[in-house]
C-alpha cells in the first residue's frame, strides 16, 4: 500500500514544532531526523522534512505516490487569534501561494474530520486558549493525491508553543488512523474560517472535504463546481450552503447547477 506522507518545511517554525512532537509520539525522539518510515494503525508512514516552503513542495511529495499527504504547517492572520485548523489545499482562482490556478487537491474528508475532532480534544486538554476550526480550501500545493493541512496560528509565539505542536501531532495520527467513509459534504459560502461547517462537523460528525467561502464563489462557474465536487476522496453526498453567507447572485447561479446533479442540498 502506498505510504502516508507527513511533511513539514524546515523553514516553518510551526511545522518544525509539530514535526518534532510527531517524532516524539512515534518513539523516534523530538530530534528525530524524519528519515525512514514507521508503521501506525497498520499503515506505512513516511515523515518528510523539505527545504522548500511547504506550499511549493508538491513535486517532492508526489515522488512517493502517497495514499494521503498530511502537511504540518503555520497559519498566519492579522488578528493573531490562537488557532488550530484543518483544510484542504487548492486554488479557486490564482496561484499566489503555490500550486496552479483553478486547481484543487483531492480532499480527504474522513481524515480531515478525524484531525478536527482530535484537535478539539487536544485543545481542551492542553491549550484551551486556541480556537479549533476548518478553513476554506486555499493555497498550494495542488496534488493528485488526498492531501490536507493541519496548522497552528497565528503568530510566532503560537507557532513555537510546544503543546500546540503536540496537538497537531496527535491530530495527524488521528488522520492517519481514519478510514475512508462512504460519503462526504462540500461546503459553499460563509467566511474563510467556516464556523457553520465546523460546528456541523464537531457536533454531528459530518465530514467536509472542500469548502469554498463567499469571497471565492464569484470565480466558481458550473464546470469548476463539478470539478471541485469530483476532487474529494469520498463520494460527495450533500452540499451544505451557508445561506446567509452567499450572495443572491451566487445562489441564483450555483443552486440550479447543484440541483441538476441530483445532490442533496442543506441550508444552514
């Protein structure tokens, strides 16, 4: 079976923090080099440190033909709110931060949900000052393999926080352990931090793959919408619409297209 690749950039303080914690949890020591592989939950896992910024590391990762790619990374925001987050990589329009324009990776909804739930458990136990959330699909790398990011936000102080690094490491292992379920959701609308989708996932165990926020929907036409729906590891069974977080114009354009596809629609 192809390996699960767990990747961090040597340039990324948060990624290195989480990578060191991961090495410790799997018995390789916090200063483990990340060379070689280990087995977890019956799966071969390859820890990988890269010299490049992680959003530009796609070609390196894809050499291993991975079954799943888990990126351990930083999250930056002007608000500096302490955040532990999960998202799928991809670009709805341009490619300012890695990947290719109008290209998204394959989103592993079951693994993302497992990571989100584990982040909440670890947050409650280790670092209650952090918020836990999904983020919308954004930035590279855009891989032809199921891939996800788990991130610490949102400034240098938090990136270095050891218990946050351990929270990410535990979440990564939960994602490795997760089995692919039969169905997934795609979310449309709302803000970048997807509060409604996060709540549905944490309270009702609805696994979300790609989530496209309000500000990006203007770039989503019918062919791209169908493309995004097909770029999920699980079959998409429901599209969740943040109804107040969508413009009237986007509703008028996109809802009829979704209805043509016969997908179940839920408004929240």
